[in-house]
C-alpha cells in the first residue's frame, strides 16, 4: 500500500521516485504558479513545492503524506518558465546559449501537521549554439513542456557542457534531499527494489 502521495503529473518525477524505490500513488494538483511581485526565484520554487504538497495532502483525503516539487530555470535573476510557443522557446534557448544558468528545484513533504521543504540549486553551463540548432531542437517536441525550454535527461543533453550540483534536481527532483525528507516522515526508499 502506498505511503506517499505524489502531487504531480510529471513523468520525470515518477521515474525518479521509482529509481529510488519509493512506493507512492499519483494525485496531481492544480495551483496558481504565477510568481509574486518581487519574489526571488528560490522563494518562488519553495513556495510552489510547499503549496503542491499541502494541496496534494488535502486532495488525497489526508491519509498519507504528500510530496510536492517545482523546478525553474533562472538566468541573471530572471525566472524562465515553460515556453508558450516556438519563438518563446528559441528566445530562451538563445539566452542560455554559451551561458551558465541556475536550475532551482524545491521539494516539500506535508502531512497536515507540518510541511518540510528544501531548495536545491544547480549550475548548468550550455555550449554555444545558433538559432538553427535551437529551432531544430524545438521541432523534436521535447522543449514544449520544460522549464527553460530544455530537458537535460533527453535530447537537450547535447546542449549541456557541464553541471555543478545535483543532476536529479535538474531533471525535476533532488533525490538525496527527497530521501532525507521522506525519512523524516518514516517513508522508506528502496521499498520496491528500485527501477524495474
């Protein structure tokens, strides 16, 4: 029987929880993800992670703790969300080309009595590339639902020169910090033998 509710429809977060052997059930939530005026990116991802965890706990009927998470890409203090169209995605990718940016992921677990959270920041350096490559990447379909218009775990990996920090956090869930939070709530990892 699941001990945890995953308040997310993200297939990447499901894959990451599967990887570390967590038993869970999915209960996606819909919350307003608009940044607040003057809100720092770190505070933004932590607020959303906490809000998702709390909403997931309520939506599940309050039977198991819920995990919420949010990932955003930040360059020069600017939050780069999911692209609205090809022009937006290409503009974002060109802004990241040849630059180092931050990927911030907030993760939270709530059980009705308390909500604990962590924020993990990873530095990602992109290679230099041109608009032709950015348009070609868009046509693969991968960037459409990704913060920062790329997925490091997929085809977008060829754009990444280096990272400093947590790879799993860039994918969508910092596994060491997630495991620590789950342990606090007596939710074990390695319960289903890991990825099948």
